[in-house]
């Protein structure tokens, strides 16, 4: 079956997209560097937010920090007439679980859910990490302000909730502060397990870890570039799926990689002054981030962070040696840059939360033919405009070509040899928003 997109539909779609453009620009313009600065300073002023630090004091330690974070989410919810469901989610981690857990500790996440109007059980998540550390990962008493690592990411999640709580979305958004990152990614493990227990349909996780530094240890100063780390394929894939890739491709087309490409495309469209880097790696070399526990159980997840790290300002005792000032203090944070990366998150949260679900059971065929055949299971939603087929060179990191094919369940793309490209499909809503691209899961022959 072959469908031709009419000029009328083109005009309608163009009009809808033009209408939604201004909404996204308004979101970008509403993100406040001054509010982020205030929040980073507040978090840093708790002295230490080490996972094992004081939980009783009202002014120092991770207990005071998480209570303050919850109070901020509660204030935001009050301002939007209770639009956020705010709660603690916690689990006990026992002494000796690893070398960094030197006593029993409750690892407590602070969760704020903005429920979707149509798909309340589908979630796009923005996370920051609450905890901080210095040189000794077991030292939970000395000052560890963690201004960039990771008060910046936590402040970004709070600010995104302030901005987006003024809107309604079809899908749900979660803003969350995760704890226990420095001790073994415990907060992420807990929330991922909680999501499975509650049968949450997680579209994706954007973990923000260090989004405030623009001066790298390599001497580069850059307030435009940031990195998006994503794994190539899920670790939960089956042996059959792995073997299939050998013949049909898809080695770099897992769900996390598609989420990364979606973010890249959205930023290039609405924030062209920014330079998103797609990094084809789960995380930094030999290191870990709080998106990984979600990846481990099969959810899409990426890490968003600055492009140029300064290792003298992370995981360091506060001191000065040989003219170098060590320590993760507020003076090293660029609040305007943190605001830009917060806006990167906010516009992607808004776009994905406004988009229809992705297709299921996407099949592809076209062996030894000058055409590519697609068939898929349509989404049962009257507000879907149709589907868009994407393709790219096998060596390209991004989806470079596309064609809207209407509200159908199969299509033949003529004049293209399947061997030379990779393909996917997105769902397009009548509001102009698209889902992330889905890579074919099955091959068919006719």
C-alpha cells in the first residue's frame, strides 16, 4: 500500500508545528539562571550531602538537603494547584554491601510526578543526584559542597519542574533527586526497581550529572557544548536479537541511542546556539552514572553533562596546592551554562511528554529489491496524525532523511536499496509532536 501526503495535510501539519514552536521557545526563555544559582548555593551550604551524613540536623547533611528539595517540590505543586505528586522513595542499604557503605543507611530519593492527561502511566524522567563526596568516598563528616557534582543537576531538575508545571502534557513527567550515586548508584537502582514494581511505562531517563562547568582541565573554555552519553543496545536483549543484528544491523540503534538522537534533534531545532555531542558510550571511560541502573533493567536512559570536565574540582578535598584550588565549590559553577542545559532537558521533557506513543511490532523487508517495505501495528489514538519513516547512511550518527506517510500501517519506500541505509519510524501527533524513532524489531520476506 502506498499513500501520498496531500498539500492540505502539509499545510495543516506546518501550521501545527509553528504553533508548538512558540511554546518550546517560551519554555527556554523561562528557565532562570538566577533561580538555579540560588538553589545551587542552598544545596552547597548544607556542608556535605554525603549519603551517610547527618540526617537529623536542619542545616547540615543529606537529611536537611532532601527535606529542602521536597519542600521546593511541594511549593511548586502548591503554585500549580497540586499538579505534582511529591514523595520520598527509599530503601535500606546494609553495611558492607560494598566498601563505601560503612554503616546501615536509608537511601532516600525525592520524587515529584506531574501526571499526564492521556497517558498517566507513561513517564519521561529528569534526574539529578543529591549526594556529594570528597577525596575519600567514605568520609561523610568533612565539607563536601558538591556545587557542580551534583547540585547543578539537582537544581536543574527543580527548575525544570518550576517551568513545566505551568503546562499540561499527555504523558507524565518525573523530576527526581536520586541519592547514593557516589556509593554505588543505589538511588537509581531503587527507583528502577520501584518502576518495575509499579508497572511504569518509562519512555526514557535523562540523568543530569555536572551541568555547570565550562572550563575544563584541558584548558578549554566552552559554554555551548555538552555531551549526551548513551549505550548502543540494551543489556536485556535476547541472544536471538543479538544474532539478528549480525545480519540486519542495529548495533547502535537501541532505545537509549534513539533517545539521545531525539535530544540531539530537538536541541538543533530549538537551541541552535548549543552544540550537543552524541557520545557513543554508556558513560565516561571506566565511570558510572545514575542512568545506568535504568538501562540495566531495560529502560532507555542517557546521561547529559558538560563537555569539558575539571578533575581538580570533583571528588576533591577543598585545598590549594601549587597554586591550584581544589574542590567542588560554588565559585567554579557557571550558572548561565547550567540554565542552558536545564533548558535542553525542559524542551525535551515537554516534547516527549506531548508526543504520542511509539509504534510496536515494526517489521521491515526488501531483500534484493529496489524498495523498502514497512509494516507496523498502529497506535489506537484518534489524535495521531500519522507516521514518519526515517533513514540514514549506515555510518551516520543521526537520522538525516524522513518522509511522512500518513495514518496507515504499512508503506513501500520506492527507489531505495535497503542494503545502503538504516531505517526507523516515529509516531506524529496532530499537535505536531513526534515520538522517538523506533528501529525495526522484525524482518519479513514476501
